[in-house]
C-alpha cells in the first residue's frame, strides 16, 4: 500500500510549503499588509472576542463584512477567500444543517417538508448565528495570517507582555518544524523508493510508526546538538530581543475604529 | 479534536484556560528543575516534533486513514511534563500560524490534548506496566494507553461542547454557542475516536514504542525507570475539585439513559413493569438514594456529601484489600521459606 506513503508525502510537502514559503499576498501593499502587526493582532482578537460575546445576528454580519472588506482592501485573491470560507467552516456547516429542522429547533414553520417536519424560522436564525460566528472568527484570523510574516507576528506577541522565554521557544519550534518536516519527508521518500509492489495495511502502519519513532530519536539528538551549539555561542539562558516596530497614523486610526466596533457592539445590545 | 473559536462561550474558554494554567506552570517548573535553564532549545525542538506527528496519516482497518495526536508516545519517551509543554507549543503554533483550532479556545484544546492525554496516557502505562511486569508486553500496553488517553480527551471535548446549550442559551431557550446537548455531543465525539482516531493513536504509539524499545532501549529507561515520585498533594487536590464540582450533574434534566426507575418507566409510556424488575428493584434501598440528603434541604450540598462519602468508601475498600492481600502474600512467603 504505497498510497499511504504518497498521502503522507503530499501532506508533508504542503506543510513544508506553508512554513517555508510565505503567502504571495504578504508582498502586496494592501491595507492589512501596511498595518503594524501588533495592531492587526489586537484587531483580530477584539473581533473574535466581540463575536463570542455578542449574539445579535446583525452585529455578527457587521463584523463579517468588516473582515471581508479588509481582505478585499488587502488584495487577497477571491479564490483564496472563497477557499477559507468554504473549507474551514465546512464542518460547522455540516453541524448547522440539522438545526434548521423542526425536530431539532421547534418554532414557526417556514417551509413544510413532510409529516410534521418543517424548516423553522427559529432554526434558521440559530444556524445563521452559529455559522456567522464561526465565519467571523475564522476569517479574522486568516486575514492576519495571509498578510503577516511569521517573525513579525512573533515579535508582535511581545506587546502582550508574553515572557521572552516563551516567545523564544515558540520561534524555535516554528524554525525546527521546517528541519523535522524535511527529515520526515526524506524518510518517507526513502521508504517509498525501497517499496516494490503492494504493501499490506499492517506493514504500512508499522512503517509510519517506525518513521514516527525514528523522528522522535532524531529530535532528541537534534535538541542536544542545538543546545550545545547555542551554549558554545554564548547562550546562558537569558533572552534578548530587538523591537523595531513603529506606530503610524493609520495604526492609530485602526485602533480608534476598533473602539468604535466595540461601542457599536454594546450599543446594539 | 481541535475546537475552533465560536463553539465555546468565552466563560467556558476562560475557565478552561484557568484549569490548564496550573499544569503548565508545574510542567515548566519540573523542566527547569530537571534540565536547568538551558532547557529552552530542547523544548522548542520537541514542540516541532509534536506538531509534525499530528500530520502523519495512518492506514486504519476498513480502508480509511486517520491522524494521531502523538501525545502519548511523547509522554512515554520524554515524560509527561515535557510532553505537556511540547504539545502545547504545537497547538499554539497551529492556532496562531496555521489557523487550526481556535485562539480563545486554546485553553480547552491544550487541556484536552496536552494535559489530559499526557497524564492519562503516562499514568495508565505505568499502572499497567506495574500490574503485568513484562517488558515484552510494553508496546501493547503503550498502545492501550494511547487508545484510552485519546478517548478520554475526546470525552472531555464532548462534555465541554455539550455543556454549552445547557449553560448558555437565550431567553427563548435557543443555544448561543455549540447547539447540541451532551446526549449528542459526547456520542458524536466518542464514535469517531473509538472507531478511528483512537486506533491511529494506538497504532502510532505501538509501532513507535516497539521500535524505540528495540533500537534505543536506554531512551525508555531514562524516563519510565526514573518514574516521577507519586505526590499525593495534586491527587488529593484533584479529588477535592471533583467533589466540589459534583453538583454540575444537577444541570442535566431527567435521568441518565437506561437508568430509569419505576415511576420514570411509567412516565415514558411503559404500560406494565416486568415482575423480575420489580422484585430486584426493591431488594436494596440505598442510604443516599439519588445523591440526596433530605436533612440538608439543599440538593447541591447533598451531591457534595454523597461524593465525599463515595470517595471515603472507595478508599476504605482499597485500603482493606491492600491490607488483606499483603497478609496473604506474607503468609505464603513464610510457608514457602519454611
């Protein structure tokens, strides 16, 4: 069964693409790309928080339109936006379908289907709120991800007073995902090149399990080497970082708009 | 099992973050004690490993494939604390840089996949190892621990989701967040994990463990031989927390499925009560029936007292069994030596 190796190779390559190559939309000079990463992160968190707190359908729609408009103003390709909307909340869409029927949400019937089953207004509103909330949360995070460099985002975390040790480990993790991804890909490709004919499911399982075990041993060796290399270069356990972000007037404007968004949220209640 | 944002209420998310924090603080202190302050590079690389292991596809019976979380094999080789921190790092990177799993829901996701899986997987493995005491069985025990740990984590996720419509609904009774109650959310989570994800976790733990055991046995002995000393403080604290939150059961309406009494069966439309049922049903009347003590005039207090009595009773039974088994063993050794 070489297909499982192919599936793993495919997933690892796409993972490698995601971590190594930044999105093409980052290089564009759009609205979100020009914003300070700290402001973008605060804006995204504020939108998620407001979407979680407020239950008003109109307000959720307002937040969703803001997210979409800022993505359009950042020159994100419509296909990419559609993919975000379609794939990520797909599970939520699947979950929300039964909500519209009278046997799950009783209420005023809009469309009568069969027997005592109908589509209810309450069910539709419930499903719409559930879906809109997920859509707002997903798009606000994805808008930041598609328009920010990971190292800038990592630096933006400092603004939230996250201890430098934690940030250092996070950036180390991100970097070594690349290294271990390449190692895992090499192992999968080596196994695929040695595999002739059909392989039983048991042998395929054992193969993937052995690669996972081998990867763990490699990580243990690598972590020791990384630590020794850092110590030999003068690392004592103390973390120093450089922060070169500058606030611009557009960042202040977005900050003020956020206050407006929060205000509208509480006034709409 | 990655819960996205919008599924849980902010209150639940805050509570889950608060429940996770002490474990992570304890884990980082343990790591500092074990590896000193040069521990950071180690943790970073293992975070990357945990991220990667979640990407592996495994073929499952029936022609499907499944992803494992990989927490249990990490806990068995690196220890539960290092596993907790490395899986947490992987989850943070997934949420912030790949949009997988919610940002506000991170506390719940870390609790389920990093804390619960590490503790249950590692603890269960040590317990099974102690009972069987056979090295050749260890990969199988690791697989069982992996299978059970991921299912316990899925159960936790199911409960967190299923509590939402019970606790957070609008004035007309409609759910504000995840809309399905416990009766749907728990089975829905469990079926997928019992049938697919659990097998994936079991397989990856089995094969990775047996390979490391064959090729690098020293790595396993470093961790599992130098077992962390059992500290009673967190166990007692955990049981105390569980006793205090016992009245949460009052939130659920009706009786658990299949646990109906005489009156409930009639209410459900059964026209007669089988003779055998009636005879055996009345043979024993429990002293704390329905976890309620009428003397207290408070059902929540009744639940707490019932939970406390239950724990004391179980501890007493365990203590008596240990005492009896020790006496029997002592007797046997004295007869064989003579």
